[in-house]
C-alpha cells in the first residue's frame, strides 16, 4: 500500500522532503529560545546587565524570525505537497477508472467510486499534511526538549523521563481503548443514518402502513444504544486532559521543590529553572501530539486502502497486442458462448449459445425478467468477455479488434442510459465529435426526437440537466437512440430502449430504421411483442438458454414461451402508456 | 508556568473545512442563539452549571500555579539563598497548598469533560430523536418538495456541526473567556506597563490574523467552489461511466477532469498555504511579545520600578504566553459557532415544519353483528366498522366497512396555481376492480395519492362508505387501504420481517402464506438464507421484479378491504404476472381494488376502466364497451394511434 501511495507523490517529492526539514528547523529554533530566556534572567536581570538583556533579547528576536521563516516555509511546502498529492491521487484513480471494464465498475459500484474519489482523497490529503508537518516535528521536539533539559540538569531531567514514560503508556492505553470503542460506534452511526435515509425514501410505505410509531420506536432504540456507546468511548477520552494535567503539575511541583533546593545550594540558576519548566510543556505537548497523529493515521488507513484498491485494479478487458482496426460488416456469430459474471458461480448466466446473424438483419430479442437478454448483447461490443466460446463480428473474434474500433462500430443504447449536463447538441456529439448540425438533426429525425426538441424554446441548444432530469423518460430514450445513431455503426443494439416511448412512436422509429439505415444490423430487446414481431428473426431466451430463434410465424407455431407471451399481450400493443409522447 | 492543554501552542493543520472558510449568512442570529441555548439547557441546566464551575476551577488552578512562580522566587528562593542555614519548611507548606489546588484543577478538568460528554451526546440523542419523530409526522408533500439529499444532510452535517459546537466550541469559548479575564487581572496585578505591552502585541496578532486569514479565506472560497466542481464532475461522469465506455469517450472525459483537478489543486494549494502560514506567524508574534516583555520587564526588575521583582517577571512571562492563545482561540471558536448556527437554522427549520394535520374523528373498529345491528367488539371477527361519533350530541353510529369509494367532482393540484385533476367523478362499489389507464402525467398516481390522503383535495368530495374521508382519522383510513407503489421500497431487515411489515403480529406461517400468494415463495426459498436472508440497501441484491413480488406479499398480509396497485407488476414479466394475478384475484374477491397499469393484460378483466387524459376522465366502462366505443381506449389498445 505504501508503495502505491508513495508513487503518487510524483513531482511533489521536493516539497514532501522540504516540509519536514523546515519543521525540524522550526523546532530547533524554538528549543533555543527558552535557553536564551534563561540567560536573560541569570546574566541580565540577576547580574544587573542591561546590555546583556538587550543583546540576548535581540538574539531571541532573530531566532523567532528564523523560526517564523522555517514555520512559514514548512507550511507552504506542506500545503503544496499535500494538495499536490491529492491531485495526483484523484488523477491516477480517474485515469484508471477510464480503463475499467463493466465488470470492474460493477465490482466497485458507482457510489463506491465516487466516495473514493472525493471523501477518501480528502482524508488522505489531511493525513499526509499531518504526517509531513507533525510526524517529524513532534518526536524531534520531544527529543530536543529532553536533550536540553538534560543539558541543564540531568538530575531534574530524569523526572521528565519518568513522566514521559508514564504519560506515554497511559496515553497509548487510552488512545487504543478509545479507538477500539470509536471503531465500533462509527459503523453504528452510519447504520442509523442509513435507516433515516431509508425512511425518507420509503416514507410513502411507512405512512401507507401507518408504521410511524413503529419506525419511531426502532429509531429511538437505535439512537439510545448509540448514545450509550458514544458515552462509553468519550468517558475514556475524558481521562486524557486530567492525566495530562496531573503529569504536568507533578513535574512543576517536583521541579519547584527540587529546583528551589538546587538554586539555594548553588547548582542551578533561576533562569535555568524557568527554561526547564518551558521544556516540560514542550515535552508533554509533543506526546499529546503523537497520540493525536496515531488516531489520525489509523482513521485514514481505511481510506488509503480503498484508494489503493482503485489504483491497483487492472481492467480485465484490454486491447489485443496486434489489434484489427476495421470491421468488415455487421454480421454476428455466437459460437458455444457461455458467460458468468462471477467465475465461481455454478450456474452460467448464458449457457452454450450458438447462433448467427447476417449483416443488415433486424433481430428481436425477447424473454422474461432475468433471462439474460442484456448479458447476451453486452458481449458483442466486449463490455464483458465471454467465459467460454467465442463471438465473431464481421467474421473475426471480437477479442482481436481494437476496443475503440469495435465499440464505434457496435453502438449500444443501454437499458439504464444517461444524458450528461450540456446542450442537446453537445449530448448528441458524444456519438460523433465532428457531426454537423444537419447530421445531428437527421439522427433526431430518425429517432423521432425532432418533434419534441423543436417544441423546446431553445431547440437543439436546450440545456440538459445532469442525469437528464428535465426531459421525460421517453424523450431521454429517444435522445439516447439519436446519440447512438450518430456513430453510424455497423451494428445497433437497443436494450429495452423504447419502453417509455408510446407504441405508435416506437413503430415509427422502427420504420425509419428500415428505410434509412437498412444495412445496419439491428438488435432490439423488448418486453412488448409489438416491438419485435416484425423483425426478420426473433431470439427467445429463457434462463440463459436459447429457447427459440426464428420468424414471428415460426415461433408462434413452435415456441411455447413465445406463444405464451404473445397471448398474454394479444392483439395490438398491449400497452397503454404513451410515455414520453405526453 | 502555564498548565493544561488549553494553553498549548496550536500545531494542527487546517481540516477539510478550515475555520476560516466562508461565513454563512444568518438571519436573526440573536433569536437563533436564544433558541439553541434553550434547547441545550433543557434537561441539562444543572450539568451546564457544574461544567462552568469546573472550568472556573481548572482555570484558577492554572493561574494560581503561575502566580506561585513569583512567590517561589521572591519569597523563598531569593531570601533562602542569602541564609546560611536555609529552612525549607515554609516552602514545603506552600508547595503542598499549590499541589492541592492543582489536584482540584485536574479533578475539575475530568469533571467537565466527562459531564460534557453526557451533555453533548444527550443533546444529540434528543435532537436526533426529535428530528426523526417529527419527520415521521410530516406530510408526504414535505418529502416530495425537499430533496432527500438535503434532508439527509440535516441529519449528518448539520447535527455534526452542532455536536462540535456543543462539545468543543462552547466549552473552549467559556474556557478562553475565563482564562482571558483571570490572566488579564493577574497581569494587571503584577505590572501595568507590561500588560499594556502584551495587549498591544495581541492587537498585532489579531491584525495579522485578519490579514492572512482574509487571504486564506478568499482562497478557501475558491477552493470550495473548485472542489464542488470536481466532485460534481466525478459524480456525473462516474455515474455515466458505462455510457462513457460505450461511446469510447474516455479521453475527453479525462481531459476535462484534469482541467478541473488542476484548478482545484491551485486554489487548494493557496488556501492551505495561507492557513498554514498563519500558525507560525502568530506563534512568533507571541514569541516576540514574550521577548519584548522579557527585555522591558528585565529592565524594570533590575531597577525595581514599582516594586517589580524577578519572581514577578517570571510569573508575568508565563502569563504573557498563556494570554495570546485564548484570544486566538476565541476568534476561531466564533467562526465555528457561526457555522453551527447555520446548521441549527436548518435543523430548526425542519422541526418547525407543520406536521400532517388530522381533524378526523371517525375511527375504525372491529365489529360483529348482533340482531342485525353492528356492535363494537374486541374479537377478531373479520368484520370492521367505522365508528362515527356525532359532535353535536355525542351519539355513536356504526357503519360497516365495505370499500365503497366515491369521487364527487374532485379538483386537485399539487400547487394551487396548477390544477392536475379536473372535475373527477368516480364510483367504486364494494368488490369492484377499477383500472386507470392513460399517458404519463394524466393523473393516475395522483388519484391514489388522494384516496389515502397523502394529499388533500382542493374542491369536491371523496366519500368512503358514505363518509367524507376528511372526517376519518388518517391512521384508520390508511389501515383500511392496502397500497403497492410504483417504486418498491424495502427495509434493511430479513425477508420475513419485510413482509411482516404489513402486519406486525403476523406469524411465520402467515408470512409464508402471503409470499406464496404473491408467487414470491419460490425465489425466496432460493435465497442463501431463505426467509431469513438479510436485505440491505433497499433490497439491492434482488431484481426489480422480485422486489415487486415482496411488496405485493407485504400488502397481501395486511389483508386490507381496499387495495391500490400502482404499476405494482410493471417489472414482472407477463407470464409470472398471470400467476400473481390469479393469487391476487383470490385475495381480492369481494374487495375493492384500484389498479394503475400500462399493460393491457393487467387491466383487461377490470369491472370498470377509467381513461384519463390531462387530469380529466374522458372514457369509462368495461373492456368490451370501450372497444365497441372505438374511442381513445380503442386507439391505445390496438396501437392504431397517430397516422392510421
């Protein structure tokens, strides 16, 4: 993990190196200042030398100046190193995500990736800054102060050494214990928030079943147990400051008593005693700081792990060594294709599928929920790779093509499709960067999207909100089809892409395809029989197995599932929803 | 010497949300603070009093320790040096006194942190409970008009800033204030000119804080903006990552990301740089103040001006160190208190939302028939009655619950300006199956929102068994209706518990029977732990169709007299639907059902099909009648719309 993260420091190595260097410089200056103070008291005030007071005072200001310079530089480089580190982390992760295959994306989930790119990076940025600035500073400050204390009076400094050991042990104990409690309480806290989230989104269910009181009780019980856990954890933390105070106070009292005796005995000066007391504070504070660093680092370890997972993930679909850059035609051939999402699962999602589709054919695909219709088509453009068997496009194995070439020739309109924030033109040009306005409008005409776009006040310059929230489901689907058409693909796959479009428009789109892009192979997945019955041939899938493949009439005569579906929908469209047309 | 953690030099880097971030604007802060104080003081007034006392003791213990330096040097060390045979018994007694004070300080420090834990966690608990119980009472309209992200952020971010304020900012604020006052008094007692010098240097610190902090704050605003841009872009692109892949758009996506990321780096670098520089600058101004006091104080002590002694100087120098810190802290605490106020404003806004109003007085009771008359009973008779207590004379009427629903000239709009239902008339006699068809936005779902009073109608009347539904207690009204919604929601619990949600006292056998009825039993059996399988994340491990089957089972177990199915089978394939339908028909025999669906097969066998268009009923009748009529239904049904 450290190696992965270390590589992300990149061009900020110099900053990462200079930060602790300047922090050490700052610590050294701050260690000298109390010593000069002692000199002012002893050789200045007690000895009655104003000259010495001025001289030492001047030196102290110089030291303060140095310290200021070092501290500021440390802060400057620390800021650069940590924010730069964060930038590199984000960039590397984002770059790697671009290479992810669908199964890589599925493994992390969208929400998981977003958290890693945002919250986790921020956590690491803060931890890194802390490490650079404090991890070196605190122990050095402790050592320096201890060294100076020994330099002044080995006898008195021994008290500090004992105090450090005792305080160190107690702090370590408290920190570990508190961390233990907190690591239990935070997941509970997340659960509580998750249950609020659940209630917010399911409020209609709660209210419909009149379960408000039930939910309230569930929540207050959870919040009660959370309260007790928090109290338990914080009771441990509450010992921190009194333990610290008692240690410091004990040192002060011991130094006052023993110091006074030594001063009277002539083995210590007043000024030296005062510097000793200052060092006491430095030592104890450094210790406190170390325990804080420990907590901070342990908290960010989880983030670091999550980030490394993304950085180290390798895409399971990569370009072949000597890729093909041209797709001959739109023919598709499945040869004994078996597919599993998870290599370990016993039952394959697709089982031994063999079929062949000619270029320019229109193929309907039908089957119940979970019959693996989407899985079948997703294999064609290598969104997933087959587990067994092979798929040929244009007569060659899909795995021999350059990925970009293949995906540009095989356009898929996904089931869960997404529009991006930007104008309609901008969204359409995802299909073809260089498409002219005229080409965009033609694609929209084919997808029957022109009618509603032209009714928008801004027409094709209408701004689409993130996720396409300002267009209806049916409008969104038609825009997505138009976007895919602009690729001018050899194969066009529509994965339930007209489900929110009314039957009449659906038919119109299919007719336009037949007239305008007859050479393009079309694969149409649909729930409605009417969407597929006019296709050249229809694939019937059932639980990942090819149950039938033929024309409407053939299937009606021979295929039981097809007949069943047909009868349950009978005549006409079997669908009342005009969807996006409204 | 200074003691206690609060006098430590601040050596921590700025957090993600630096204390010098942009200050939110707050209307009427005085009122808000007063309300917040009332809220935190409630139940914990005595605790707070003890906390304040403890803080005073802690601070005084530290101050007396510092003052002791003077006594130690002037009254013991210096005189003792001159004695031939020094007697340390006086010093021993003095140190014992100091030790007692110190001990009291440490105990008080424990006391206040421990009590504060109770106070802050207790207040948080109450706040969470108050928020949640109040939220459960809010009308559906609230959830429809507020983004769920915003509601969640009240529970997480806003409550968190409040916790920080109560557990950290306020105690530190008190601590700083008390320290400043007592240190200031002690300094004035020790030496007035040096006090003035210290004050002047604190002024310099505040000035530099304002200058550098101002710069830093400027960049923090920029950083927040750039961060929002980067996060927004990540959110959008990663959500659409599969589309990015399909369109081989990776390079463009990366290019724009790098631009935004570099911009964020630039502003974050600057923001952190100035925040980091502020710390050493203030520390060194403090050191310089210390040195200046040492020089001036040294000269004063040397000449014995105004009886100023070496011991006095030693004590004063310690105070000088412990004075700058709290002043700086105070300005930081004020920032985080302002942040917390903004959070509390949102929390209170939610608490101030009006709960769902319910003026109903007609209740639902179990009943039995005695001599042809309905009588209330505790037995489970399967017979229900509306108990109608007349307000005028207190007499009680019982009306049998049958499921007769009538809409009489109903107008409704989610906002007053935009009516979505116009003059809707509807009558469903007990046992009928009524289907609504029509395009998206025709008002189908709206009608179901009105029957169970998620929303109240503007004009007209809805009658349930002849009773205006406004007179029925909402809880009782909803108990009598079963509803399966378009969006299925499941809870984090086992499959068993999820189904049981419809009837909390249902036995396992009843749950399984309901699951069988909904044809969910087969797939549940195949889950890793069967009925005991934990569902998480709204049933994320189930398919949409399976989730719908569970929702139907949940409604089935509730066994309501009236059932509303809003696209309840839309994700179930047509063959499975047929099986579910058979079970449902059995269940709903003799009961009223409202069905919304866009599938022909779902609605064809309804007793009455209502065709809606733009909030108006345009056709009604059974399937055969409507086909005969050759109107809108016929068009939709045959798909021969548009040009033919």
